[in-house]
């Protein structure tokens, strides 16, 4: 059985980063066609970024991210301490260009890595250019297309699709356009849910 999974994701979301590892692991035992849909969750973050503790009042980033780093290690995802959140609009549009050129997986992983491992400001054009070059994309064409607003309609369409599925948070996984899992839940939850779908025993979504 083939599972078509739409994943609504944003590059500043650590749970979305874990989602990369989850999907990669699931593909070892299930036939999966994954489609990643950029969904900007914090458009008000300035390009220069903000301290997580300033943007999320009362949040202890260390308490939140420490267990996530442990999970990321299990998926072999490099993940260091993160203090800042950055605007992801540019990175999300660039990811649409990567998708158009069959390089989404490589490009998106490098963007996540740049933020969560290298603590790089992924809102900066020079950073996104370097990532594009690293995965053999035409960074000049990519930036020209972005400046011409070629990919804004793509992200608007993603938002419309998200609304149809009542998606309000990332990551959200929509399976076969019918079933939904919200959040980067344990791998075993995903595996069990896919098996339930296979055996026609699904009675509710995983929220």
C-alpha cells in the first residue's frame, strides 16, 4: 500500500526538523510519497531575528529543546543549542524553487541544518544562496525568481490547503488526504497509525 503524506512545515520549527527524520525512518518499512508544504508560522519575526525568550515570553528554550535534541540524535539529525528565531519567508520561497528543480529533500535538510546545527540566520539572502549552491541549484535564478514573486502564490496555495484540512500548527501530517497526525509524535505512533490505516481500523486522527 502506498501512503501519500502531505507535511505542513516551517524551517524555524524544531518539531518539523524531527519530521524529516520521522519520514526518513518510515520510508524504510512503508511505501511513502511525501509532499512538503511550506507553512509560515511566524511572519512577524524580523530578518535579523529575535531571542526565543523574547519572542516566546516565558519560554525556557533549553527545557524545550534539550529533549528534542535527544530525539534528533536518534534520527542522526545534527542539532545544537538554539537561542534565536529567524524569519523563514525567504527560505520557504527558496524551497519552492528547490522543489521545482527536484532538489527539495537536499535543500530543505541543509536549511534545517543551517539553523538548528550551525545557528545561521536563514533569513539572509547570502545564506540561502550558499545552501542553494551547495546542493547544485542555480542560486542566481532562484533569487531572481523570488524577487519576482514567482513563489508567493505557491505558499498562498499551501495556506489554502492547510485551511481545508484545519491545519493550525506545524508539523501536521495529512495521510491520503483523509487522516491527520499533528506534531512530531513518537515514531511508534506513526507506524501504528499507518498499520491501522492499512487494516481499515482507523477511528480517529492523532491530534
